[in-house]
C-alpha cells in the first residue's frame, strides 16, 4: 500500500477512535475505580487509550475498551486487584520476609516500584504492584530464604540503589509503548538526561526543541518546597554512567528512525541582501532555482500537486519507518 494511503488510513482510524471514546474523567466513573487507579491501569497497559485530536487535550479511552474490561469475569474486583499497590511493610508480608530483607532485595534490583511519594521528612516512599510481588514469591523463592547471592551482596556493599532506575526505566518504556510517533519515543529517552548530556547527544537546537515539546510527564508529583522539588528532580534524572549511556543509545536509535520517517520542517533563513546571490542556482532572497527557473518551494510554501505515480512502484510504509543501519 502506498505510504500516503497508509498514513491517511491511520489518521482516519485514530480520528474514528477518538470520536468513539470518552474522557479519562468519565472512564474512571464507568469502571468504578479512582482516577489514580485509572492512570495506573493506562501506565501498565491494562487499559488502552487513544490520542486526542488536539495535542493540548488528554488521551481518551475507547468505548469498546471500557466494554471489554467491564465484561471480564469478576469485574471490578479483579481489576482493582491487578492495580493494587503496596508499600515495603505489606510487600514484605506478601513475600513472607522481613521488611529489612524486602528493602535489600528492592535496592539490589530484584523487583522495581511503580509509584513513589514523599513523606513529611522528604524521604521517598516506594510502592509496588502486589501482583508482581506474588509472582516473585512463586517463581523466585530462592531469594526469600538463606543468604543472598554474591552478586546482590556486592551491589548492596557498593551502596547502589536500583529502585529509582527501575522506576525510570518502567516509565520510559510505558511512554514509548503508548506512542507511534518516533519523535515522542525519542523524547521519552531524552526526558531523563541532563541538559548538558542532551545538548551533546542532540546538537541540533531544532531537534532539541521538538523533543522538549514532546517530553512526557513521568510523574504528577508537584511538591511545593524547594528541597522536595530537588528530590523529585533527582528521581527524574538518569544516574550513573551506565544508565546515562543506555538512554543515550535509546535516544540515538529513536532519533535515527524519526529523522528518516518524519523529517522536521526547518525554519526559513533570513533573506540575503541584494547582490549576494551565489552562482549555480541561488536566486533573489537566497532562493534556490529549479532548472525551469522557478524558485524551489520552502517549508510552509504552497506546494504543487505531486505527479501521478503508480502505487505498485511505491515502497511499503515499513521501509519508510525502518531506522537506517549504521
């Protein structure tokens, strides 16, 4: 199928889904769950959403998706159980270990949190999915009894804490999974890099502006005090050379796909003074002349209709979206 027809069909599908969808505020009432539980269901992929027709609007939930969830056996109790979050004390009870051992396992990266909050002392309180902990208890029982493996002990001895990294990786993976825009996928990896690292990885200011505009919201926490905001900012920033390198690699791969699949329109250059035209095709105002003598249209100019092309000669859409191999 020609690339143009594929994009048109996808746009029509998204528009139809957006029309047959309800806002998030109405969706949580239809499912009988709290707004925070609905957000968690979307983050975990338990509930599909569609992009709004306007970028300033929030995502919407298709009516068909709501019907599917409501038709599940045991609804709504089963849905609430899949979304149940527990702290360290309750999580330790699910694993049958002490709170101290639970925290050591979490710091060593044996499982990762899905949410966090700050207590009155600005300490980070992590929350875990009860369903994931039950899976750990069932399939990783060796971690719950006896001495910890040597590798985990080495991680703990070095003072490492993998909980923030696991949380960041989970949120970035969720943001990438929810979009079909390669620029948005690149913005998800860029969201956890410092401005200095991002400028080194993406020297083009136009591309950096695009990534900033598509930056996903990794957390809804908005603390009032400066000290609390500093704690949250630290949780949102990749820490350690290995993690920074990992997200730089993800950013590079996503940018390679984005540049080939959806090139950015560049802003027009300032007009050159009269008499500064270069030989070989530059006309008045720096315009490049076509062999016919007409100026080459710039981004934003009214473009002439494309010539008729045999659809069978077009490359498939997958070839256009594929990232070029280096």
